[in-house]
C-alpha cells in the first residue's frame, strides 16, 4: 500500500526513449528544448524503470520518442519491459526499422506496434514528414509487421493538408492490415504551436471529416476499429486530458524526468522528479508535480460548479497555459471559459492562412541517428 489517501496507481507509462528522430514533422509535440543523446537514460536504468512501473501497478508501457528505433538497444528494452510483466506498445514512424529488427522485436516480445502515417502518397507523406522516401519505407514496414504477425495500429495524424484525404487514409490503413486506425487531429503542443496557423483545419474540413467518419465506423465495424481524436479548438468542451492529471498515466522523458503529461514542462514553477534520484512510486504518490492538479480541489470555481467536472476534469492544463497563460485556469476550449474568445479569434485568423505557406520543420541534427 503506497498511500493512505485515495490515489490509484497509474495504468500506463509513456517511455520517451529518445528525442532523436529522422523525421522533421511540423506538428512535433515534443518540447522546444530537446534532450540530447548524451543525457539519455542508459539501458539498465530504463530496465529498472520498467520493473518499478510494473511493481507499482502499471499495466502497459508505450515506447515512444522521437523515434525509438534510433536506439540500438530497442529490442533489449522491449524484452526487459516484457519480462517485467508490462504490455509493450511500440510507437514508431518505421524509419530506422527493417525486417531483421522487426523480427528481433517480435522475439523480444513486443505486443503491438503503432505506425504513423503522414499521408496517402509519397507527395504528401514525404512533404509533411520532411523525409524523402518515408512513404515507401512505411508501406514496406507495414507489410513486414503484417507478415510477422504483430498487431498493428495505424496512427494517421491529420491537419489542413491531409484531412480531405480521410476516406483514402482509412482505406489505406485497412489495406495495410491495421486492426485499428487512430485518426488524430494535430494537438497543438511543443513545436506544433509554431505551425498552428498552417496546420489548423478549417471548420468545413472538420464537419466533412465527421460525416465521413460516421459512415466509415459502420462500414469497418468488426474489421477495423476507428478512433477519432477531434481538433481541440473546434470542440465545445475540453478533452479529459490524461484522464485527469495524476490519475491514469505518467511520462518519463529521455533523461528520466517524471512528468504528469507530455507537455507539463511548459508550466512555469513546476518541480519535476527524476528517476535517477526518485523512485517512481514516491514521485507518483507524493511528488509535487503529480499532486499539483490532482483531484478536484484545485479546480477553478467555474469547473467546480460544472456538471461536466467528472467528465473532463477541467480539461488540459498545458492548453490552459498555452492559451490563457495560466495552467490553473479552465481549459480555454470550453465554451464556458472566459478565454474561449481567444480560441475563436485564433480560428478566425488561422482560417485566412494561405495553404501555400511553408512549414517550419523540426530538424534534429545528429551525425548518426541510430548510433
Ligand atoms: Fe498537459 Fe494536457 S498535455 S495536461
């Protein structure tokens, strides 16, 4: 028993193995300041983190990045997480993987692979990812994943420049053998905020997408599950980010910083623990960061008196920080928020953005990404 107040253990852990990545996606949600290779946790520290996670009740680990295949010890990490008793999901662009490495991951026990897709043809995919040849490589990796027999989810990140290809995207995910496709509209965090104007879909696109999805969910029923992550700014109410702060999940960054969510380090004044000094369970139950917005006591009056407070838990703290400049404010996306006007003005301004405008790519320059 780790605590005497009613805090349940986390269900999932996002392990950001590295920030190195061969792609240059303009919607990268990683923080503005990336962690360099010389500050990454080594293999044995990650294996200890996995054991601690399993011991405290975590059920699944998502191995993510950057591109996790940039780490040569990836199969060893998968095996260690699996031996600890965790369900292992690998989130990858596929770049840096080949058939041989996939077989090694399969032998190591990877349970599931989530493969990202930037577009339905080379022209869009390679343009968005900033990586020539990425599309053909992804098709080939998806084929290998299918042949080896590892369950596959396709993660299609959607925005103004590919949302009109939604139907084709779903067809492609099905042809690739995905059991599930996550159609995720860009979440504006980290680097993605720099490209918000060019990536923000229009209201017409969003409405069309919803109509297509309604029909497709029925058509693919029983064969492929379709999850839709709608664009935040067009919603009337906020998402229940992380299922509520400090309630179901935690993140470990490449250098071992323990975060309550992917973007939490944009919140000024927060103190984060690090796995190099602090046990996972100590941080989860007693750490300042995990307790900062846990439960309902911190909620602004607006949310405390709202009948949705147990549905969206006040929304996303990082979005409140990014738009309202105050992490403890109600999520500005909420139609009841005094800051909603800012979201509407942003949408209005961004709708006028010329589609021909160029991306600000995220390039991470290292000599050898996979060393
Ligand atoms: Fe930090 Fe939503 S991303 S609370």
